[in-house]
C-alpha cells in the first residue's frame, strides 16, 4: 500500500526534523507517493530558492491522479463544521478525498486530520 506524503511532512523533512527517519524509511521501501496538488505547494518555493536537486527528486515520485469529487468535498467540509473542526482548507479536503479514492495512507503532521479521522474514515499515519 502506498503512503501519500503531505506537504507538512516534506517541509518538516527539509528542515531536518526528528521525523526524518520515518520518511527516509518510506523512501527506502519505495512506498510513498504524491499528487500534483502537493507538488504545487512545494515546488514553486524550491524552484525559487534554487533547490533543483530536490525538485528533480520530488518529480520522480509516483503521482496519484487527482479526480476531484466536489460533492464529497462539500460533504467533508459540512462534517468538519458540524463537529467543530473549523478552518480546514479546500486543498486539505481534496487531499483527503484523494487518499480515500485511492485507498492510500496519509502521512501528515497537520493536526486537523487527526480530528477529521474521528468523523471520516480514512487511513492515516501520524507520528
């Protein structure tokens, strides 16, 4: 099973955090994937700052296609709001739907995904 690595994890990894070993193991096992939404969050800054090596490596990761089900996005946001989970951005809900549609595991450091998991069934890896 593939693990979708959220941009929060990549940013933390680039900063050399304590969680780096976890992502290193996923890289070694070749079980990670990304999508163009996550890449669009990461690549502009990396390009701008001249990190062409990182850009090249990120572009080589398996990409999961995005099929946006807007009715599901509306449903997820309604569930979040109904349960007091506020300020969840549409990009995160698209990532959530991408994980569910493709039966992936989401590796994220964003705490609101932990709250969402109490109300929407999806697989996640939270360190």
